[in-house]
C-alpha cells in the first residue's frame, strides 16, 4: 500500500522522485494557463515561467490533463508533473474537493513506478489534505496478484508526501489518518472485487472478514450452510443450493464503548453470478465476479469506521452465495420460504440478489437498528437509467433518501434519488406465493427496491443503494478510478456513519 506523509519541507528542497503541481485555466476572456497555489516555490525555480513552459509543452489546464517537465537546477526532484484542475476558481473561492481528489488520482496513476512523489497542490484547509491524500492513494491502486511481473516490474507509486500540510496540527493529522484508513479499506474492497471467483468463494470471503475482525478487534459471526438451514434462511439457501461452494451469512460488528446510535449495512455478496437456471448469455457473464461489490463495500465501511473510532455502532451483514446452474439449483417456478416467513415464487433465478438481501435485511431488522442501508449491484435497469458512474438511492423515508444523496455528493460519489411507486408493487403479486421475485420489466430497478422494502422491519428507516453502474469499471482508468472494481459506495457509507456519530442524522 502506498504510504502517506505530511511534510513541512519546501517544494524546492524536498528530496523526491517527482514533484506534482496544479495548473488551471485562468478566468476572464483572455484565459491562459495559471499555476495553482502551493507551487509558488516551483514557479520561482522556473524564474516565474512555469506556466509558459508547460503551455509550450501543450498544457491547457483542463481536468484530467497531465504534463511532464524536466526540473531546473533549483529543484531536488528530477521532474515536475503538472495536473489540470480545470477552470480556476474566483479569488474568494477554493478548489472543490472533488477537483483536488481527481487531480491527485490522475497524478498518482501517471507516476506508476515512481518511489516518492511530493504533491504541491492547493491546501487551504484540512478538507483539502483529505481530498488530495484520498485521491492519490486511490489513484495509486493496482491489482497485480495474478500477474508474474518479474523482479524488474514497476509497482504503483510507493510514497505520497503532501506539502503545505502541518503534521502537528490535529485537524491536518486527522485528515491524513482518515484518508489513509478509507483508501486502504476501499482498496481492500477493490482487491476482493477483482479476485477471480474460483478463489473468492463464499467461504473464502468469510475467511477474509474473520481475519480482518481479529486484526481490528471486531466481532465476526459466520453462519454456514448448516446454520442457515437450521435458521430457515430460504432466500440465501435457494440461491446457493446450485453451487458446489455453499453460501454464508457473515455478521461483522463494530461497537463503540458509549451507548451510540446503531447503523446496519447489508451487502449483496454473489461471488459469481451465472444467472442460475435462467442462465446469462455470453457477453453478460464475464465480469460477474463483481456481483459481490455490495458486500465488499459494507465490509470496508465497517472496518474503516472501526479504525477511525467513530462514536457509532455499525453492523455489517454480508449475504454471500454463488449462483450456479446444476441439478440441485432452484428452478423458475420454485417457491422459497424466506427467513421472514414470507414465501416467494422465483420467476427468474437471475434476480437472485434480492433473495439473499431479503433474508439479511430481515435478520438485520431483528436488532432494531436506527437505520438500515443495503448496497447491491442489483439491476441492469439502474444502469440503463443512470449510466455507469451513478448509483440509485431508494428509501422508505424521503428525508433519509435526501440525506444520503447529499452525503454521497459530499463524498465525491455520483448518485440520484429514485422513487418507489406503489403501483409497481402489485406487479409482483403471485397466484402461488406471497409475492414473486419479478414484476414488470419497465422500472425494473424500482421493482427490485419495492421487493426489498417488503423485508425491512416495521418502523425502521431504510435505504437501498443500487450500485450496478459504478461498481465495476470496464472502461479506461480515470481520475482515482481504476479499471475493474471501484469500491463504489464505501465513501458514502463511511460519511453516513460519521454524520450519525456527530448527531447530524437523527
């Protein structure tokens, strides 16, 4: 994992392998390139002509742009890497956190193979340290566990030194610690998402959670297939029955010493989704190792909350199963008796995520938490509605849905509030069971949310995050987002826990 340090050294004197500065498009009709605050010493080493040199090299200051220049004699670092920040803010405004986070991520990705980089980006407050540190650590991520890269292979950026920060300032130190804890756990979630399904079975996932529990002093309980059968978890068992790798329900708990509020996070953990008997066609199953992204996010958020010592109780429920076709698999038309006691007619075995979540939601409800948030790569319909970068939010409480939307935006995650239209509920009526696991096709993401709502305990505030779009990036890396698993919703869940701990929610 990339190291993060706060440095009081000057940009010109710090020994590093690269020096990162920000450049922006100047405001006004003339425009032009300007050097962002934090890089004054670097500009001085270029005799005040850093912007002119970078412009000659093609820099425009656009977001996502990276330009490299050889350092003059006055700098210890051999080269300067300029990252575009977009339009320069007005004189009385600061750069937005997401702009700094993205720029730091772009720089870290461009510095793959470099040992130490000094970041001289604009820092006006602790929030800027947090954003830059987070972006750099997430941008430096690389998943190479299955590659024989040889002794001379280059690794990700090894160390990030933030210039302009104050190591002895409590707020600055806390911001760095938060960015490190969040990034490490988010990158752990990415590792899990990227792990091939022949290695990350439900049992193997549970073992990772148990090991982390021991490391961080968290209580972990694992229900294996025998315990699930004894407990009547028909949804989880119905999905996992077709696989040679049996399902698990994992509970990981962080409890604060004070009598704090209690949040329950529930994650869909389908370690591989073939669709079951309702088999997915070729072209739709190659990336289905990512169908456990919700469980990975929940796991990461609970551990991060524990590492930061938040004054809130957080319980994570990971519903883990592998959805496979076989002679023992659940068939379309079968009826499952869920943990809640309700019966569900399975019309499509590829709508399996809602079945495992239903059991976990009801189990989580038994503890009467102040709120439940479930996270899942649940429906292709949500991707069609919102695209690849935005997750949908549904809830049984409009104020809670709005709060999560605001928290997500504050955290740098794109999201959008979605409705739960009551008229769609009747489309899940079944002549055989209490309800079916499918309704009308149009609005399928909303139908799935309405299904989950049926399994939330009475009087409990609940929200559902459908992260099917942003959970797995099949395109090119961008900003601090790699190709493959992204760790979507971890930041939102952690910020929700922080807001709850501070009393801002409820």
